């Protein structure tokens, strides 16, 4: 790191103090530490030994010290300092898998984040909620003892109409990912889904004139609530699926006529997942009017309306082509995600939804987490990590030729099995006609 940047004290005395922002010596030291652009860069000047080599143990210690300073900074009086700390914490949780470190400080972090969710302003609430979601993904099973307090706070904010739309939107996203990771109580899961339902129900077409138009600021909230509900639907027990499909399918189909492209796409993906889950129980399931639904999907898959943005049209057409193929021909998604020496096949709408949700939480750090994060590898059946953890870095373990062949064969078997299953379903459908 250049020496000129190491003692940056940006903003230490340039702003007038107030009751909420008081520059104390401690506060100034936190600002100077967290405001550097390279705050979480793994190689720092202190991490080199006498020969110029990187000392991994020193780098790791510096990283953890900076992280602890960031956690302490969440309690600072200065709002800007707290925001800087939140941004740096989000960056660290995204780019590094640090579950072992977090186990020792998880209660401290959650206490600070919940305080910001309850008393902070919009920006702090959004960042704190995002950070909570990342923390649960990092901890996996070890987040269960945090869940109840987090759930209560997120549900309160989600249903608080006095809170900002952005904060409620992020709370919906975080509530679903935390519930996915840590909630094992089926009745509580149903209660959480009911809370999300109360939000997106407002966008149903029967209330369209009153609640939704092209510039409706609540459209993003409806999309997030429906998307969060859909993630939890992907792991709902069969005893609930039929009830939920019966209650919501028709109304979610009506969302396809929304003027908001994001809401239309989320609604389409929810419909695809509903059909996938219900057909897993009853393979002859078609819904009330599958012909009208397919016509609507065809229109959206070929929409060339000039009043829509070109990017929106392209995204919509691509999404609805896949949904239409699945509804009509039972052709499931077939996406392949590569990370390091491994591949992940997304061969169902449930798996695709879960992958998209984790990507939303982890951002650019998603590939690193798929290589090392035990929760993600368990959810997506990837097995034990193919990595050697050397403290700070995750280095790929060199596989033998036999290990590579075994891994590739097992992946290909799963892929072939999934495709054969879909072909069998399509042949049955064709023979019925």
C-alpha cells in the first residue's frame, strides 16, 4: 500500500460536529483506518518479511484486526463512520469465507446490526440488513441461535409502513435468506411466508388501478417480497405446496400484466416454480387455464413493444422463453456455472432460484464461497471443498488425474439422469396429445 495513503484522515475535521456526529480521538482513528480503498486487500506493507515474501500469518492477523476495528466502529456516534464500517464489513463478508473468525464475534456483530436496524436511518438499515444476510450465509448451521431475534426485527420492519421502501425491500430479501439457512420450524416458516404474502398481495391485478403504475415506488418492494416468498416456497413441505399453489397461482399470473418488468419476471419465475413443485406431486397438473397462460407467456417471450427499454425487452424475452418451454414441454433449465476447477448445474427452477438468491447476498464473492463455504456446498450437493485452507487464502488443491475423472463422471451422471427424467416427462406429454 503506498505510504501516502496509510495515514489518511479524510473528513476528520472538515465537517461541523453535531449531537449525532462527534469527532473524538477514538472516532478519528476508526475513520482513518476504514476509509482507505485497500482496507481489505490481502497484501499490505506489514505483511512482507525481510526477503520481500508475503507473510501469510501477518496478513491474516492484520485482516482480523481491521475486521474487529470495523465491528467496533458499528457503535460509533458518527453516522458516516458507521456507514463506512458497514460497507467494509459487507466487502469482507462477500470476498472471504471467515466462518471460524465469526463464531467468536457473532453475538457482538448481530447486536450492533439489530441496533442499526431499529434506530438507524434508511441507508444504515439497508446496509445492516444486507450484512445480516451475509453473516447467516457465512455461519450456516451456527446461525440458528441468532435467528429468533433477527426474525422479529426484520418482520417488524417489513410490515412497518412508516419505514422506507428500500429498507423494507432489503428486509424481505434478508428475512428469506436467514429463514432458508436457519429456520427448521415448519409453522414458523409458514408464518414468515404469510408476512411476505401480505406485502406482495397489494400488487395483485384486482388492486392494480389503486396501487400500481409505471412509476410506482412500491413495485420494487412487491418484487422483493414475492421473490423472497418464492425462495421459501422452494423448500416448503409437500403438505403446504398444494395449498399455496391453489391460493396464489391465479393471482401471481395476474402479475404478468404489471407495467413493471422486474415484477413480471419475478412473477414468471414464481409460476414456473409452482408448476415444477406441483407436478412433482401430481405430474398431470395443468392449472385452471394452461392455454391462456401459455398465450400470455408467448406474448411476453416475443414482446417487441417500443415503449419498453431495449435492455428490459431482451431480459424479459430471454426469461419467458425458458418459462414457456418448461410449462409447455417440461424442459427444465440447463445452466452451468463454473467456479475454479468445478461446475454447478442448475437443472431445476428451485435450484436456480436458490442460486440467484445466494448470488444476491454474496455479489462478486459468490465463486469464492462456492469453493469453500460448507453451507453452499451442502445446499447444492457439491460435497466437501476441493480446497486447502491456509489461514488467509483459499488455494485450490491439485487433483490427481483419477480424481478429476471421478469428479467429471459423477457430474455427468447427475446431468444425464436429470435430462433423461425430463425426456420421459416430455414423451408422456406428447403421447397424451
